[in-house]
C-alpha cells in the first residue's frame, strides 16, 4: 500500500523523488518557486477510495469547535491556587493559638534558647511548620505552571480578535511582520524566557526592524504581568518559608484548683470588734493574767513567717521596691495569679543631726556624762527631746542593742504618745513614728575619736548620720511614716510580686495589725536584730533608712500572718509549653492576595474570550496561533486546514489517513530544511 501511496504523491507533484540521493524539498506543491516552479512542503492527501476529503459545512461562527470546553477548562485551572490557599488559611485559623488576656499571662515563645514576647506580626499555630510551608510551595509551583494556561488558552482569544480586526480593516501598520508573528506565537505559548526575546527585539536599532505592532506589545505586557505575578508568588513563598519556623510556645490557661487559696482576709470577728482600742483589745490580742504573759493569736505562725520558716505565709517586697505584701511562700509550678491581701509601705529618713545631738557633761564622773538630743518641728519635722541613754533605758532596753519608739498622737507630729496611745489615732491605716536606736561600740567603722564634731562634742559619721558618745556607744534617730493597705497584686511565675493596687485600710481593719507592736507582745527581738544588721550593712544614710523601713513592714505584717484566713485568687493561670509553628502574617497576606489574583484573571480572561468567540472567525484564528497550526501548515494538506473542526484534525494521522514523516533535507547552498517524506522514499 505504501508503494501505491508514494506513486500517488509523485503523480500529484509531477516529480519523481526517487532520483534524489537525500531528503530534500522534492515533495512540493505549486505555491513556492524554485527553478521557475512554485512549491511548498505540504503534502496533499486523498481518501483511501481516491477521492478528496469531503468539504465540511462552516458554522456561522467559524469552523473550529470546542472553544467553550477549552475556555472553561482554562478558567478551572486558574482556580487551582484557590483550594490550596483555602487549605493553608483554614489550617492556620483552625489551629491558631489565642494568646491569653488573663492578668499575668505573659505568653512568650522560645527562639534560639531565649524567651521572647509575642509579636503581633505572627500567628502561632499548633500545626507542623513543614506542612504549612509545603502547601505554600505547591502554590508557588503552580504560579509558573499557570502562565502557559492563561496565555494560550485564554489570552490567545484576545490576540486572535485583534489580529482578525486588523486584517479585515486592512490596517497593515497593525499587522505583525513574520518575525514579530513568531515572537507573538512564542509569547502566547507562555514561555518564561520568551519575554527576553521580545525585549531584545524591542531595543534593537530601528533601522534593523520595523516598529512593534500593538498586538505584539499587548501580548508582551500580558506575559510580563503573568510572569511578575508568578515571581511575586515565588518571592512571597520564599519569605514565608524563611519566617515560618517551629518555636516553643509558653501559653497561659485558667488554673482552677479549689485548694489553691493565695489571698488573705481578716476573720469575721475582727470586723465585728467594737471594743475601744485604748481600753479593750483588738481581735488578735490575748491578754495575760494569773502569771501568764500577754500574747497574740497564732503567734507561732507569726514567728515562723518572720523567720522565713513558714510553709503558709511569707512577706515579699513588690517590684516597686517599697510595698511589702503577705503572700504564700510558693505556688504551683507554672502558675501565676492575681490575689488580694494586705500590704504595708513604710518610708523613713535619718534625722540624727537634725535633732541637734550634743554632749552635755557637767563633770568628769560617769554619772556626770549626758548626751542629749532635741528634735524640733522646724528642723527635724517632729518634736522629741531627751537624753539618748535615758530614753532607751526608759523604753525597757537592755544590752548593747536597744531602741525607743514614739508614735505621734497628731498628724503634725508635735505630740508624742505612748505606744498604745500613738497608734490609737491611726486613721485609714496611716501613722507616723520616730525611732531612736542604740548600737554596740565599733559597729560603724567611721565612728572614732578622729571624727569628732566640734559643735556636737560627739563623734559623728556623716555617711550614715550616726553619732557616738565618749564610750563609743552609737545612736541614731529615724523619722518614719507607715501606710497599711488592702492590696491586689500579681504574682509572676518566678514568685516576684508585681503591680500592687493599694486601697488604704480603714481604722477598724488597722487594729489587728498594730496591736502586737503597740503592746510589745511580739516583734521586739526581730526589730532589735534587724536594726543591728541594717546599721552594719548600710552603705549610706538612705540605705540605712530603707533597710529599717523594710524591716518594720516585714515585722508589722509577719506578726499578724497567723490571724489571716485564706482567700481564693482573683484569677490564676498556668503556663503550658508546646511546639507550634510561628507563621508571618504579612507574608501570608501577600501570598494569599497574589494567589487570589489567578482566579480573578481566569474569570476575566475567560468571560472576555467567550464574548469574543461570538464573533465569526475568532476561534478559527485562535486555533492557528499556535505550534499545531504552524506545523500543519508546513507539512500537511491545505485541505485539512479548510475542513478541520478541531485542532487535531489539521493532521492526517489524527484523521486516520496515511501520514508523512518529518525529516531533515538539504536546500540550496547546502542549507538544511525540514521536509515531509513518505514511507519507502529514499
């Protein structure tokens, strides 16, 4: 059969190709010219019965069919990034970790071994960072793959319509040259590098080319836009990959254990106490009698608290550096909480020199020696006078370390009262007092005979504001003010106390706190030891005053700790640690927006293409703006082009007819050409 077909081809072409020694353009039709004869490489075919293909009736809008399926298919492909983005966003929001808003819930993440605060530019997602990045990578992979979808399947209809309009209107200046047409076909194929061929052509010297037609420029713009969009998706995906990492997330969840009671309150009987303070006793005072000494409620717990030995109470300093609060000594692991308790804040200043200390000796005998002080309202801010030694002796001091304390009956600090009487007038938890303390010989190294102050006739340490008499016994005077308050505080994970909110304590609630110190049934030894340590450790007068203020607050609160019932927390949170993915929000949003452009472009081009196909011939032109039509025009029978209803029908093989083979032949001057040859030809 092959021999018969070859004979038929030779009779049609009017030339015997068997005389050629190699593949050449010997199979020709009379359309081109060589040696006076026009020819092409197109090979005419006949049906197996020897008849030419029957003509196909032309539909009103052209020969080619299937454009709707092709356009809709292209639109569907342009929607592929949408489900990927939906899966990515869905996984992020479905597994997103919401940061806690509870007090003290300082959620954080650990990066490179260090804790860092949360950043509002990131989502924390309890999902694999690798899987999220993989989904993003699929979208980036599709970005370049969709360029050859948008250009030949959708935008080619726009180019076909423009080319047909320019042809019908005979607008030769808008018709591309063969070279421009080849560039157009390349760009309509959606090749990534073809845009550079266009740029190379565009920036050539004008004398070697004609002006680029609008059709070519628009195709280049569309291809550039699609490539830039794909590049944008790729870059956004790269940054998304870089910034999406796995981190340790320390989150806070509500802690609800009924046996966790960190707050403190006054017992009911203390609120109902109606006895007069001066004549009666506060709710925690236990009067002595029948040989028994006075005491206070649950004194054991009080002393354990003062000695840092209690397992139930502790006195801690808040982060403001001046407020002491009764708190539990420990809390459950990983739990921070907000609770209500009681606080004391004392401020002191040294006023020893302001009280005019002076030696007042009347002779050389020991009994003749006297060292006096005179604190005036004008100089020291309060009124108190006397002899250093006599004052501490009258206060019941013994040994080398002693003190005398005087509370003021009036707010102007001009009237001294007894320990009880002075505190009786404490209003809203506020009271003032002065303290005269005595220290052993040599406790302050700077106090020697070489530091004698001629005005005082006493040794004086200006750094700590302390004086010493002839025998080296040291004295100092402090002026202090204390504020008792109800406190709401935040306990951090490390046990530190933060953000105390203080409400001044009313007069009734103040009584239990001041009773032990006022009646000196407890705390004296603690103050004596603390004064000694404060003086020994102080670096200057401010440090000495601050150390005593903290000592007084600790003693005041610690003594009453055993009286206070437990109280539930205002709020408690427990920190949990787990591995999560940290997802960058800006990169995610950019990736999402860029990928959403593909469906928008697909719908816009698809609808435009469907509208253009309503015009006759647009589909036929579009079908020929591609490699298939160009190859068919070079090697197949022109009759196929006239009768094809689908692109594949441009080829004999797809019609079930005998087909030629494409080979390399020799043209004039030894050049190489592609030719169609038949089976059996040499």
